[in-house]
């Protein structure tokens, strides 16, 4: 049973959802000098007062890890984790029964969770993050908001307003440039509507589900793990609850992530949990498939789903893409598009939604050679890696050069390592705070049986560490599944060093007889026979000769074949190329999640004036690049305004004119709030020279320079593209001191 | 009942689908000189031979309109159309019964169709378009192809490959720049999943449907109008069919577009049409809703649909957008996103699909003032207008300055006229052939009752004139519908020239009593009372006083209200602003259709070598901007290749290296085929100078120049952005003559 976590790497193959309760999470908001003070003062971190109990906080605990006092407190917890990590390694080495290993893993996870919760709880209280204030800003300035609000809204659906749209479009454009253009990937754009057989083959129809329980009387649904968590938390906060029950509840909470339906049913029964709304009894946990069902065409019998991921569209186009690449491996295909997941009861804003934009790459490679020439370019790049080993040892994440990590086999291969490094570069480019980013390796029990290695890029937000990108080596599972379902070979040809003679044994169906014996199933049997390996055919032949009968099993059904049903064909062929099913390295990006993390990381308050909040975006992704503010409504300024607008349009720099009557300071505050990085002010000095001059104010530092209008477009476009930094502009152009009116 | 044609302007409000049978459509393929001849020879149009009967052809008949011989043949047909146009005007003026007018309209349409078919049939046979050749190229080089082909494919679903993806992305980027950025529009990005009540209010749940008939025995479905058309065409081609039946059939064909379910049932019964597959009897026409149904959440009782258009997402966000615009009108919001339509039996490739990308603008404006200051900028721009008047008169489309068309009230207002001009500019920018573009006005019976004017941008392709953009003045219908459904006022405030005293009469519900009398319906009654105008309340009061009873009708149900159920409140208020429901001007772009038309218009064959087909894209939208071709595999060329690649990357110009062993000529042909506008060749002369030099070949004309690598990036990026033309580059750099090897 898959969890509904959007990242398929974990979604498909694990029930582990990494999140922390908001109560014990802390975070630091960066405070920068207020307008009223001298600009360019070094930034300071001060504590905003807490106005409401409900404020969300989370610690930037990566920075705290090194503190000796904290480490001392964490040491016994780390040791406790390590004890079980060692135990598991030992059990595996001894070949202990699976049940013993599984039990130890449950205990290990409980200990890991206690360690991580404590790490966050120990972070200094004064470092805090005010999520309500950010949410207020995002709603008020229409970055995004709940969909269909005038109809009462729908949980898990969000509409992006002009600011959110532009931010998202800029992020996607950078993604396309960073990956598709720079790496020469083959982009595809496939449909969201997906026929059932495709998702049956991929495993989603059978296993892409969450457990839910229903109110026995009114049918209301709850996600089983959420219901247990909330019910236990209620118990823990109840003074009447006995110490023994509290201990039991805490124990369940710690182990909940590893529970299956039977475990959850046992807990619900033992604690006698009821519907939190009606108090009615609850059903046993029922599997609820998370795909949105629909039908194609008018007959109603062509079942389809909205795709839960874009990846399958790439796999079913593999043959065309390989051909497009002139038959050569390796190559990467990419897709930017919508995914849909019918969450049972989504919460957490943009983190868990029912319709979302994702960017996925499928890098097809020879399974026997996953080296990559361009890996050398990134080998020295340092990443914060939280390896499975670290997790088993209770050790903190470590900064390691990716070249070293691959050399030591911490990261499975160069291709995977390369994409992790490129992922890090992308997240830095759009403005994620590197100190709140780590790559966490999946534990072997979190991965599918066929996956070889998987590293999630996790970003620290006020919701805890959120997995925003999955980087997985998925071996050749998907291509093989689609081959089995369609009998269309999804393979590449690999030239052999020298030709070899190979003996083939094939079972050729006698269709006339098969049709007579098995009617409409004949085709299925033929396909199954075609897919047998030479070894399997030899075994079949042997049995058929001996018993004059062979029971062929197809999709769980048995067909009794007699020698007349088929011909065994044997031949030798000189083989120059070998057919291989490529392995797939799959980086998968959740754009909404990255965007939300980016909003948190960009959120600032002016020092001494915490009501003045703003967003310090990188110019590259800022929704609007410039504000244009006339100092007065006087008509004499119009020619300068027109010149500025024309200059900015010439360089395709977006701008927002604010010619309202507020003071220039208030207008700055308003444009700062939506993250406009550069404010262009037209004042009466603008007219004094020919050509006109204007000032540019850098929102983050509030420092200003003065320059000619004709230089504006190129400078802003250079600042946006990163060809120049603000400090370069400050060095080149005269400083402008804000007047008293600001 | 709406037709399923994707453009909502007509979809919602008309049954008229403009398409021609492929047999009598012709088109000209542009032929340009072949590689083997001298470059820069002027282009000539020559006739490709027809190899197959199935080849698709269509005439570029706009160019033929002026020919006197053709006009002479068309004159009687034009007169026949005009006769009925005049009759209808006359009937309307006399206030004749609706049924008489409707009958005349059916006859008018039949005559118009005959005229248009004849126009196309009269086009010279030697001008032809080979659609099969284009389709072969598009499939082979993976521009797009049927989705899930390895699973047998799904009709009406297409996947875009690397070339199609990039072409689409470039078109969308230009659209965003041309409209959202340049016009300062507010972009939104809403969900595809849409709850039922939203689409109930918009009218889609009840009326967004096509008529279908089912095979009585096996349930197979056919679109009723398609079945009739195909069945009659079969009859017409049958030698045994009597002349009388043929005449009857032709008559039905001409009138089919205006048929409702009863008309179609009558025809099916009269002709005794059966299922074309089984010969079984058919049901009466059944309405089939074209939206894809699904459910949100696990309970199964939250019905939803995939949106059939993006517009509703903008309307439900109107309040937020108005606020974002600081309460001011006019403003425009835009959305780029997916639409879904569950076509009964889609054909015609990208023209009619089940999932598609559309770009929609909703320009909100004071209904009493639709003037637009920036209209002056486009007033002189000439468009080919095919007005309702022209259509009624049987006259051809005319080239008119948009300023003149608005002044003469041919086009309803400046805002609508402005968007038509901007639409024309956009289509020209991406590469649509202006001679195959016209704006066709909807006849009054094609529009919804509330729509005020509508002009479709129609593009001539081998499928006939295809509506690719709708430009409609939709009045205030949608906002009012959502207000009725939600009781959330969707209005803007308009400042009055001076304050006025206004008398208000309101009916305030006595909820306690209403609840007692009408239980759960009380809330609905309250809402209905709140939405009454002062006049309506006064009338209600009068009746209530007289009869002590008032029958309030809500959603078709009657509620008997007594005086106790409500209080009438009267008061006078000084009003400074007036609340108005804005009108909406809606341009709606079908990107897939424009893209398909663009592919046809860009398709070329080399003169004298018609097997060598290629795509002459504008550099702005070309999927890949340059090819990079080393003249030999010799290692000495590697430093030049590297320098070229680095230079192109610095300017973000996409390129494709073709270092395969084919001759340079064959490699040129391969890159021409996918529309790469510039070919950069690295030869042994490249090494002879420092810095290195290379040649650039302009694919369309095959002329070449030689320049230094360091000048490459800026030149190509200028050519792509349109800052320089190829002729500028030819004037500046030395010409390079292709050597014998090419």
C-alpha cells in the first residue's frame, strides 16, 4: 500500500511521511533594517514578540547542531538510535528472519523520531517563524488562495494569483533552462488523462492508496493515521488520562509511521477511538485509491484516471524518444506538467494538494555503466548529506563533496550524484536557503524492492523537513512493466565488443489450436509464450516432452498446454548487439512545495518595525522586477515616467507603477511586501538634466543609486540575470541619500 | 444544447461547426529552391504531382477572390445569399414571428454553404497541399503523436515530443509576453478540478453537450450529426441512389448545422439509417455532456468535473482580482492552462482533442464605456473582416482598418476591436500566413442571448477555415450567474459625478419563522429575498398587503410567504458610488489549433526535389535555433566545436549537434526538416584564423555567411528576437559559397 505523499519515490514505496507537529518546531525569521534607520546597517536577528499562541515556529536547527550543550543532551538519544542501527546491521549480516528485522526497524524509527523532535525542541525559543503573518501577506496580496472560495472553497485546491503565477512561471522557466536546455534533455508533454491499463501496469491501480476509516452511521471519512494521531494527542492533553495510557499513546505515536491496516485497526479498537465529529463507531481501515477516476468517451466503459505523476507519460514514449536520440544511450527526457492526487483530507496549504505542477526527469542509462563524463564538473561541489548510515547511527547530516560521496559508494553512482548536485544548484539559484536544505537517503525499507538508491532533497520549513525533490535510481522496473503489459519491447541496443553466437529457443504458438482450446484467451497465451526466456522455453519443452502437458500460468490463471499447442524453434544467431532494458535515474520536483519553502525562506521583517514584513526574492524569480514611483502626481513628471516605462519594456523587464497618493515610504513598503527587488523613483531632480535621471532603490538593503534612464534597462536586466550584483551597481553609480519624506 | 467545438464563444452558444469535407478543399504548398540549385534564387510556386488519391488539398482562395472569371461564376450564388439576408432583415424589421425568421436562417445557411463550397472548388487544382507528407514528417520527427500508442492509442489525445513541446513553449512564452507583460494583465492559475455547483451556475452542467445516438444492441455511440453526414455521403456516392433521394440528402447536408435532436431523429428515421458498424437500429438522439466527471475526496458525493475552459476560474476570482487592481476598472485577467472536453468521437488530429492548452483573457470593463485609450495605437491596422453583413449579403471578406470598423459599428466597441488587432499581431508574430487569416463575425443566432458581438479569428488549413481564437463581448452574464449561485456580490464601484439620494426598499427575512415554516429551505428563501431589487420588493409588499400572501418562486419551487415571514425596510441613503457588474470582453486562444495551422503554413518542399520537405519557422518560435555541424569527424575541429557551443549557451540559444557521418547536404536536409532556421558549420577553414570563424546557413534561403565565433551568439539572438533580419546579416558579413560536397 502506497502512502499519498506526493513524491513518488516515497509515495509509491513507503509509508513514511516526514512531518513534525507544529508545536515543537521553531524557525528563525531574518530581520533586516527598517526604512526609518540608516540603510546598509548590518542585518541583525532580533526576537519578534509572540502575539498569539497559534503562531508557528520552527528552529533553524542545522545551525545549532554544533553547540556543545545541545550535543551533550542529544548524545544519549544518538546512542540509542545507533544501538538499533547496529542491531539491524547485525541481524541482516546473520540472515535473521525478516520479522525480526522489521521489528527492529520499527523501534529504530521510534528512536530516530525522538531524537529529531528533541533536536528541534532544544533550539532557542527566540528563533521563531511567524507563519500567520506570512500567510496573511500571501492571501492579501493574492500570491495564492483557496480555490472556489465564493462557493465555500475546496480543501487541497489552490488558485495562484498574479504574484504567485509569475513566481511559478519564473521558477519553471529557470528549471527549463537549467535542465532541459543546458543538459540537452528531450522534453515531452503528455496528457493528464491516462487509460486504466497504463496505471495498472505501473502499479498505481493496485497500490497507490491510503488507509481510511469511515463513520459507521454517516459515512464520513478520515485518514486512519491522521485520526489515530489526533485522537492520541487529545488523550495526551487530557488531565484525566492515566500515566500508563499516556505512555501507551506516546509509544503508538512514535511507531505510527510503520503501521499497516491491521496495526491501525488494533489501535483504534484498543483505545476505542470514535469519529471525532459524531462520536459514532468507525469501520476497519479501508484502502482508498488516491487517483481521480473518470471515463473517456460516451460509452462509460473506457476507464481512465488523472495521472498521479508525469513519469508514466515518458515511459510509454520511450521507443519514440530513443529513436529521436538516434538509438543512443544515455539520454534524459523531461516533462513539466500537472499531477493529481485525491488526498483523503489534505491540510498544510501548498505542501499537500490535490492538483499540482511537477517537473520530472527520466535519465535512461546502461544498467552496467552509470558513470557520466560531466560528473567531473560537479565532483567538488559540497552537499549536506543525511545518509542512511547517519540515520542508523543517530548522527547528524554531514557536508560532503559529491565526488567523495560517490567514490565512497554513499551515493550509488555518478549519474545519481550528478543530478543531486544539479538539484542543489537549481534550488540555490531560485533562492532556497542552503542552510535549510539537506539530501536524505531513503533507508532500504523505504524503497521499492527494485530501487537501488534514493535521495530526497528536503527543505526545512515551519512544517518541518519537507521532501521537495526525489532523486531515485529506479532500475528498469517501469519499462519492464509496460513491456509485460503491451508486449512492445522497450529496450535499447548495446554494441557488443565482438559478435557472439547465441542459441535461441522460442515457443511459437499454434494460434489456430490455441483459439480452439482457449477462445479469447489465446492472444494472451501467445504473448506470454513470446515473453519467455530461452531458459524458460527449454524447461517448458522438457516438461512437455515428459508429461505431454504443461500448465502455463498467465495473470493468475492456468492453461493446460499440450505439445500440439506450440512449436519449439531452436536456432543459432550471430549477435552484434545486445538488447538491454535501460535503468532509469529519476529526479522529480514538486514545484508547489519548493515555492512554498521559497516564500518562507524569503520572508523578512524590518528591524524595529516587525509589522513591516516583506519578501526578499532573488531578482531572477521575483514576480515583478521593478516598481516605478513618481514622487508626486505633478504632470511635469510624465515625460520621465514614459521614458522609464519604454526603457523597461525594451528590455522586457516587468514593472508596476504605483502613482497613488501615499508617501513614498508607504509605497516602498507596499512594493517591498510583494518582493519587487528594485524601486525606480522619478523625482523633480529627474528633470534637471538631459537625459533624465532616476534613482533605483534596492529593496532588501534599501540603499539607492542615481543613474540615467537610458542605462536603466541594461542594468536591471543584468541584475536579474545575475550578470551584475547590486554591489557592482553601487560601485559604478553615485549613491543617492533618501530625503526626509521617506 | 451546446456544440462541442472547443471555442467556447461558439461552443456554448451555437451549433455551427465550420468545417469542410476534405475532398473539395485545396491549398498551396510553398516551394523553395532545392539545395542542389543556386541559392537565393527567387521562390517559385510549382505543382507537386499527386501520388495518391488520399492526398489532402485546399485552396488558398483568399488570393483568388479578385479573379473576374471566378467572381462571375460566384455572382449568382452571392445574389442568392443576399436575397435571404435581405429577407431576414425585412422579417426582423416587420417583427415577424420567430419561427419564420428561423426558417429563413436555415435557408440562408444552406445558401452560404453552397457559396463557400463553390468558392473553394473553383480554386485552381494545381495549388495543393499534401497533408500526408506533413503528417509523416510530424510523426517521424516526433513533433506530436497519438498518446499511449503502445497500448493501442486513445483518439483525441496527443503527446508532444521534443520538437512539439519546444514549439508550444515558445508560442506560450510569446503569448505571455505579448499579452500579459505588455498589457499589464493579471495572470491567474486555477485548478482543472472544478466542483459541480460552479459549472452548474455557468450553464455547462445543463447545456454543454452534443447529441449522440447509440446502437440499440451493443450500445456503441455515434455523434448524431457525424452519423447523418457520413451516412448521406455514402448514399450520394452510391450509384443505386435515386436522384430524388440524392437531392433530399444534399438538402439535409446543407441544413444539418442548424438541426436539433428532433430534426436529426426525423432524418434518421426517414432515411432509415442504421449503425454503420453493425447495421443495428439506433436510439433517438441523446444529450451527452462533454465534461469529464470525477469526484473529490473519498466519500463519492462531492461531484466535480475537469474544466471545459479556463474562464470560470477567472470569474470566481473576480473579487480578489478587482481588489488586487485597487478596485479600479477596466482591467484584464488572463490564464494559460488545460481544458478538457470529452468528445464523442474526435477526429481531425490536433483540431479536435479531448485535452488541450488554451489561453484566455477576461477584460472587465464598465458596460457603459467600452472605449480604450490605447485603441488609437492600433486604429490604422488593417484586418480581413468577414462581417455578419458580408455573410448575409454573400459578399467576400474585406480588408478594413479596425478604427474604421469600430467607427462604423461593424465591430461593437474599441475594446473588442483592440483585442482583434492584438490577436492579428500575435498570429503574425508566431508565423501564421496573413493571407489565410480572417475574422468572422458571428451571426446573431450563433451568439448567446446575452453576448453582444463575437469575432472568431479563423485560419485556413487543409481542414478548411478553422476557428482558432474567439473574441467575444460577453456582457455581464458569468459574473451575474455566479452571484446568483453564491450570493457573493461580484461588482465594481463606479464613482457618481455627484452624490445622489436613493430610496431603498429591502425585504428582511424573519429567519425564526421562515425556519419553522420551510425548514432547510429557509436559507435559500432568505438569499432570494436579499437579491430582489427595490422595485421587486415594492411589488412584493403591495401584493402582501393586499392578499396577505405572496408566492415566492425559488429554483422552480413556490413558497407561500405571509407578512410575518418578513419585514419591509425602507430608507434613503446618499450614494457616492454606483455598483456595476462589469461587462467582459473575452479573447480565447486554442494553442493546439494555432500550432497545427502554423505547421501547415510553415511546410515547404524544395523545388525540383519534392521529397525534401521542411518547416520554415520564424526563428522566434523555432523549436531549436541552430544546428552545429562539423564538416568532418576529425579531432582537430573539437576546439572550434567547443567554442561554438559555449558561445551559444552564453546567449541561451538552443542548438543540436549533428556529427553523424552523412554528407553535409544530407545533414542540412535533416535539420531543415525540423525547422532549425540556422545551420552553423565548422570546417577546416575555421581553424585557419584566430579567432576561429564558422559559416551560418539560413535554412529557408540556403544562403550562407562567414563570421567569427565570438559574434555568433549576439547575431543569432538578434535574429531570433527580430532585432536583425537575415538580410542585415548578409549585408554585414561576407557571403560564403557552398562547396561541391554540399
